[in-house]
C-alpha cells in the first residue's frame, strides 16, 4: 500500500484525507520499521528509512486530528523508543499530543508550564518555542504570542514559518502594516511562493483604511500569485474581489488626489481602468472553469479545498456569472 500522502504535512490536507490517512495506523503499527536482529545484522536487514519515520510523524498528527488518541500514543511511544525522549522533535511531538488531549484551560496551562521548564533547561529548542506560541494562542493571549515570536525571530531571523505566524497574529489584531512587513520578510527568502504573494495581497485588500494605493498593491500581488500558478483558486478569487473594488475608484480617479507618502510611492501609478476590467473578466472566467472542473470530478482538480470551491461558486453566483 502506498503511503505517499503521509509524506505531506498533515496541516496541508483536508479533513477527509486526514481521516483516510489515520485509518492506516493499524496497518503501519502492525509491523516495525526496525529490525530485531542484533547489530550489525540489523543494519543489513532493517526496513528503516527517513521516509518511514516521516510517515510515522505525520500519521501521529493525522491521528490526533481525527481523535484517534490511542493510535497517536502508540506512534509516539515508537518514536520515543527509536530516537529517545530527549530528542527535540520527539519532545515537540509529545507536547502536541498533550495539547490535543487537554480539554480545559487549566490543562493547557499545565502543558505551557511544561514548555517553560524545557526552555529553561534548553533555550535553543525552537520546536518547543513554537509550540509555546501555539498554546499562548489557544489560551487567548495573542499579545504574549506576538512577544514570544518576536523573541524567537531575534534568534532565528530566517525562520519563515515564524514570520508567517507572526503576520497572522498581527493581522488578527488589525495591525496591518506590521503584518505586511512580516509577509514581505517571507517573500525575501521565497520570492516565487505564490501563496505568500496571495497572502500579502489579502493583507493589502483587508487593511484599513482602504485606499486606491492599497488596492493597487493588492491587485499587483494577486496578479503575481496567478502568474506563478495559473490554476491558483485563491489568487483568482482575490483578483476578482480586488478588481471589483478598484473599478469604481478608478472611474472617479480624476478626482482622487494622491498624497506623497511611502505607501503610495510603493504602489506606483494606479492601474488603468481598462486593464482592471480585463483582469476582473479573466478572474471570473478562470474561477468558473475551476468550479466546473472540480464539479465534474476531473483529474487534477480533485485536490482543491472544497470550502474554497464553494466560496468561489457563491461569488460567481452573486454576480450571475456561473453557468448552470
């Protein structure tokens, strides 16, 4: 049986796929990837590989997502036996397991205190520092989570996952300029990450107060995201929304007075009205195609997030652009 999907990060797969993967736990746990033969024969006949432990780790996370705590515990025990209780990844996975089993704020606080103890003994454990941030978010302490991530980034300034997480926290607090800065840091390292371009475009789109310059920047980054991935649903969805907001502003652009500020200088001259209308038409056409292909169950489109497809259909239906 192929376990290719278990080599992908569980957070990137939809719930039905996570359930399907977690159901493979009995099969995987029925055999050991290590050999029971004495060394050095164990090296010759072991079925162990880096991929086998990636599968175990992702199966553990999928099992927790679907509530199979028993299987998750067995996998965690197997990882602990193989790599040791002090292994940094094992420590983090144990923390995730304890977080998943916590049902009250008090139990979560106990997990948090456990992380604090680990970090006092080993301040360099970045995996636990990140789990500490996750618990602070769960406890409803976003300001503390922001502070914790800021400290983490001072010691690891190229941690893109931390920059992206910090951007999300700032955005949730309505701190748009700080959130935008964080996503720009991500793009400095990953300039071709279409999802990061779309996320930055979304921040400009949502930022308040909305203006011609912020919407122009939003349009630019959404365009870049679909340039990098011409079947990217979120990119086309955002492009359509940004275009629809820009069109009335550009219709009255002769009366818009542009101030000399850094944001407007970054945005450059506003796009032409005719260009934005064409982009809106393109986004509408591509969204309709994606929705049709997904609805027909065509190969290559089945991996889309169903909720995103539903949202795209609703947007097209609202504008009367979806053919029945």
